[in-house]
C-alpha cells in the first residue's frame, strides 16, 4: 500500500483572481489589483519529505491546543495558520524569525528560512485549479494604509515566494473592515462571513484565505440517511442524522484508534476519520494523537469492505488565537524587517483565525481565514469479503489532507450534537 504522509504544513496558494483579463474585484470603492507571480519549477521531491514530517507535529499541536482551550466541536486549518506564520517569519532576520522556525519544526537561521520558503513555493506548483469535482484554492495578501511604507525586500519576498497581493486599505475603520470581510467572503465562496467583527487598529495585516470543496468518490445515498444515537463527550446520547455507505474502503484498527479514509473525486484529497477504541476515552486518544500516530495510521491502512455510518455535521469557529500560539512558543513578536529601519519595528498583536466546514452526503466544503495583525511598538477484494461495521457514533477527529503534498488543510473534532 502506498505510504501517505499527513502533514500540517501550509499549501500556499496563488490568488484566485490572477488572470490579467479578469475583471478586478471591488471592495467598497477600492479595487484590488491581482498579482501574477512567476513560480520556478520546483517539484516537492526537490525539497524532500522531511518538511512534511516536521509539519505533522505543528498541525496536531495546534489542534490539541485549540481543543484544550475550549473543549467541544473544533475545527482549525493548519494550512491557513502555517501560511501566515511562514510569511511573518520573513519579517525578521534574528530571534523572532528563529522562534517561528522552531514553532514550525525547523532549525534556526537563514538557511532554514530558505528551506521553509522553498517548500512553500514548491507547494504552490502542486495546488490544482478551482475547477472540477474537487476544488482547492488559496489567497495571500498584505493590508495596510496607503502611507505605510513596507520594505521592498519584504514585499518582494511576499510577492515572489507567496504570491501575496499588496492592498492599500487600512483596517482600522469601518471601511477597511468591510473591505477585508468582503474579500474573505468572496475568496472562501461565502463560507466565512463577517470575519472581522470590528475594525482592527493595526498598521499591517497579513491575510490568508483557504477554500476546499470536494465531492465523495464513493457517494452516500441520501435515501440511506437515517436518525441514530450519538454519544456525546459528556456521556449523554442524542439523536442525529447518520449517513450510511457500504463499500471497499481503507481503514485502520488498533487498541488506540479506529480510522477510515474517504477519498474525494479525483483521489488527490481525502478525509481521514479517527475515533478512539471503545476502551479508551476521547481525551486520552487526543493525548496520543501526534504526527507519529497519524503517520502510523497512514502507513498501516488496509483495504476491506466497510459498513460505514457517519453523522452529517457543520461547525464553525472564529477567534483570536494569539495566546495559543504564544503557548506553543511564540514569545518574541517584534519584526523589524517589514518596514523601513528608521521606523519602529512592528509587533504581532492579533492572530484572528476563522474556519467553517460542512460534511453531508455530497461531500465536504470548508473555508478558512487567518489574519496576523501588526502594530508599531511605539503604538481489491470480492463480494465475499467480510464486512467491517464502523459507526462514528461517539467523539471523533477528522483530517482533510492533500495526498500529493501531504498538506493538512483542515482538522477538527466532533464531540457533541
């Protein structure tokens, strides 16, 4: 069986509106110019599998920290958060850069930043277009007031490596808030609405949006959807609607977890569902859920006929996760390499992260946005195969992954209805 590496690295994307002939989108009375980046031919195998292995730890650590903060139905986009942090790392050439590199699993120094940037750049080559049954798209952008001068070296890196648009819109008033919210809503296909609840009095915002929509390769028949009992995290039982599918699937079972892999049309993307063994509490499984366990699941999937039951669900989160990132090791937040050296260095003050995901009989749709806000410091088997019944009728984790790059796009937990 082909080994699949799940990774918590970001898939850094091209702006979805990158055609020179396309109409420019309007945000209020401001028009945003798309950026056309010239990407080198740098396939993923050039930068190596080790980047994906490092990123597993970041993805699972982020998920566990978010879940620990507010236990309950959780969804995060490691890809979107990683993107914003990777861009931010380019705003310093010393301790702040190295702290982000360490947080993302890299060594310190300029060479490590180059490795990170090369991997991110390579991932761009691997991202498919927003077309077909399965779609995945990303945008990166910088938002600041028109009189805010960024260092050319920083903007060149943002454009050349990350394809980031430079948008002259200040987010500190209602006009700016409306503009960025419309931008996020449009680029997440309406998934993320009202991203910023109030104006952000910041000098610079580094923004990523992530969008995914996939139809199941093995489709669920709506006629087979029926009500069943789901055992919530607190032990209570509630009725919810379960989809049902009996087919050949890749699955995994041991004394820690049971997992099932569901591919989307085209086989590039997949959802992996992970549920603790009957004798293990959900929170105990989470303590064991790290990159090693995810890789073990991916390496030991076996094919068989599965009678799957999966609840339909739709969840969303929108919060400032700066304290979570600080708990993960982001202590130094001053970045002098973003604007002119004569000016005060910028400090990372806010990290807004919003995610929404829906799962039903047709497939999955997910959207995410991350905004790092900076402020100046002075301010094959036959039908006779036995059927394996697997019902996700108790708390479980889900992971949506790109199998080519190893990128974890979304990761979450369903613990109650």
